[in-house]
């Protein structure tokens, strides 16, 4: 098991996404069961997407 910041995942697989993510999203701590070294790009993208959803405001645009 390994704990990393979301920013580590983004920098490794999708650095082009870095400017579009919020600081609190990038600082999220992610626990990886099998570690960062065997994480696949598709799994990394799923983690990034989930983190974005978790940090969204509950406010709706009107």
C-alpha cells in the first residue's frame, strides 16, 4: 500500500491536466493498494476524475 498526492499521479501520466485542477484537488491524498509503480494510465485517469467529483461544490448554477 502506498499513499501519494493526486499531483504525483497527474504529473506522471497527465501533466497537461495540471493547470486545470484546483490546489485542494492536487493536494488530495490517494491510497493506492498496489502502489504507484504499477498504476495504469486508465486507472490514473479514473482516480483523477473521482477526485474532481469529490471536490465539487454542492451549489448549482441558476
